[in-house]
C-alpha cells in the first residue's frame, strides 16, 4: 500500500503503540477505553495494509515481531516528541510530569515524600501511574519511571537510585502467640507469606544457613503492599523490603527478629526516555528523586 498520498491511520497507530508498549491487547483496550476486539481489528487492518505481521499471537499473550518492534520504537519516540512539543508551547501556570512507579515504591517511598516534592516544586503537577514491568523503550509507559531490576533497559537512559535488602518481619502479637522467634529454625512454627513465588524465601534460608528448612503453613500473594499489610496484621512472617519497612519497625508495628539480610542483585533505577531530561520539569523531577534516593545510600 502506498502511503505517500494516504492519510496516516493515527487512531490505529495509537492503538498499536499502546498494545506494543503493554504487550497485551486487553490492557491496551483498557487504556484506550475501547474493546479488545477493536484493538485486534485495528492491528489486523494495519498488518493487512502494510503487508507484514506486527505481532505473534499466542494463547494468552502477544509478542512483537521484528517489524513490530521496529515500528513500536519509532512510534514511541514520535508520540513522546509530540507530547513534549505540546507541553513546551501550551501556556500554563504549571507543568505536569507523569511518573510511573511500582506499588511498593509508590506506597512506601514516594507517597511519604509527596509534601516535600510539592514544597520544592509548587509549579509542577506530579501525575503518578502504576508501572508494569519495563523491559525497554517499547514498554516504557511514560517519559520517566522508576523500576526494579538489573537491566538492561534497551533504548532508555538509566541511573541507579538505591539497593534494598530482604529481612524477615512479623508483628509482635504473632511472635508472642507462637512462642517467640529467636532462630531461623523457629520459622517452622509460623505461617509464612511469600511474594510472587518461593524464590526469595529460599534464597534467604540458604543465606541464613538453613537451606533445607521446610515451612508448614504458607500463602503466596502477588502484591507487595498486600504482603506488607498481612505481616502488620499478624497473618504471617514476610520478607520485609528495607529501607521501605524501617518506619514500621521504628514504630513497633513490626519486629525484625534477625540480623540476617539478603542482598539481591536487583536495585531501583530511574528510567527516562532519550532526551526527556531536556524538558525542564522532567529534569527537575529526576533531580529531586535522585537527591532523595542519595540520602538512603
């Protein structure tokens, strides 16, 4: 299809960009407030018009082809440039910056510092979104984000913010009810809360010198904030993420019974689209995050 004399299918391109970023037709549909069928039909029409396949459809997921990945990179840059240009020319007393973060970083690190940010930057409106796991430019939902991992985040500018440690935590009431928690071996008498899978607890047990310890009462939750709240409510022993949970320990809501810390390879990183920090308000947000993070190191 010759596109030289044709109008660009902007609606379909926007749909494709959202589906490529999220690697999900359903999630793209939710973002755009349309049906998943509409998303699928628009992308199939693009594939038909262009004579190339953009996605490999699997049973419960979609994967970008080489052509789709290349197109996604171009569109991500284009939409970012359009957004930046509009923001640069729209007269407004305040500027807005959309920041994508994960649930525990948002709740335990960012939320307690929002008043400090507003005091430091009263003319910047901070819009906070939930960030899915980011793998590179094509899955970057905003111009700036904070993600946890080891990288690489292909196509993005990155800066390490700080590392975390894992350590078991439990409520005082739970520890008293189960006869105390003095050694790692005592954990067999306690209900255990896992996040996502059993991997972190297995790594901690090995680090603590009891790799063969078997738990009798276990539950797995996928949301980090749910794990934390369950521990505070006395539902079980969880691997607390520090420094996020230090305030709960300081207030006595949680006890950190062992001085045995697991140091994962992954760390929190600040991610930005190429050239995004040339925008003054984005750079101001990044510099503030970097300054606050540096206080933890």
